[in-house]
């Protein structure tokens, strides 16, 4: 009746330094765009939303909750999750 759902997990298999920098640059551009459009539109709400999103994203990324595994370690972890849910 009450089937237990496995806990959510984020597994980063591989990310090069360039990919990491590109992801961070894209995030920065998003924040600048939100705050910049808020300035141009004279909307303090949009500026605040951009700042709050930047703060939350920075906190989540610095939390270290993402496991960085090799392909073999990720396969073993996924197999263990699959076995536990069966």
C-alpha cells in the first residue's frame, strides 16, 4: 500500500573546468539581466527578485550537496538506489 520512494539525489558525473565556468557565467548573466531590466523598467520588485535569486543560488551551490562521482561510482550508486527501491 505505502510504497516507499527513494530519496532524491543529484549526481554530477563529469564537469570540466570550462563547463563549470560557463555554467557560472550563465547564472551571473541571468542575475545581471533580471536586475538590469528592473533598473531600466524602474521596477524595484524585479531588482529584489534578481538579488534574492542570486543569494539563494549562491547558498545552494556552496552547500556542497551535489556528489561528484566517476562514471563507475555513479553506476554503483544508481544500482544501489534501484536495488533499494525494488
